[in-house]
């Protein structure tokens, strides 16, 4: 019986790891509902140089610490061809604060100028996102988007003025210069996603 359970666990781990998007792979498309009621798809951004995807939520203290930085990132980089899309994959049954209605309120209160999508389809699994916030930087290549950076926004969630490494911004600058993103992966720090 233990052997059968071991095999099942290994198979499940294998399936999950295969589903996760890796550096250099094509980013999975998605079609999700925005807080304005409209449907947003990654393919809507085909005219952009890249896209910043941030898996985030309302209730997580780490996500809250990064909200102002996320707004600033979109303000700075949207006009340079790198718009931001925020995705909330949390089930509101676990945290009412993460409900669609509360997403609308939070976005208005914080001045979100970018789509804030509800992920009730498990898109986070296709990307391999496990934390909030968890960032994926996509670069447009040959009519699709390639994942070039995965991880944290920077190296200091608690104190924006004490940030020493702006991982995401450095990755965007590398793309703009035609350089390789380094590091291409950092550890996302935050709350675990509580999916539907």
C-alpha cells in the first residue's frame, strides 16, 4: 500500500512540475474576467514589447506591501511597451477579502490603472505561481510571449526605500538593451495561493 501511495505522489508531483512554465518557454494564454466586467486575454497584448504578470490578492500582507510599487511599475513601464496585469487566483471562500466585489473596491482605493483579473480557471498552475505576489515577465518574440523572468519584484518587501536589487526592473532594462536577463529566476516571497 505504501508503494502504491509513493507512486501516486511521485506521479502527481511530476504532473505539477510539467505544468509549470519555465524560462524560455511560451507563456500560457489566458482569458479571465477583469474588475470592469470585461474579459481580458494575453493575446490582447500582441502589440506590446512585453507584459508584466503579477499574481497577487487583497488579503496577503506581502501583496499589500507591494501594491504601491505595482502601481508605480505599471505607470513607468506601460508607456514603454510593458503593461502590467494583476491576477488574483485566491478562492474567496478562504478569504472573503479576495472576492470579486472586494477586488473592485481594492483596485479603486489603491488607484490600480491596470487589469485586475479573477483566476477561477487555475491559470496560476499553468504558470507555476505559488505565492502572492509572484511575478512573470514576458517578452514578445515571434508573435508570442516568452517567459524571461520569474520571481520577486525586488529584494525587500517591507521597506521600499531599503531595496538593493530591483529584480523586475533590472529584467525589463536588460530586455530593452537586448541583454540576457540575469538573474532570470528569484525566490517569490509572500503568502501561498489559496485556489478555487
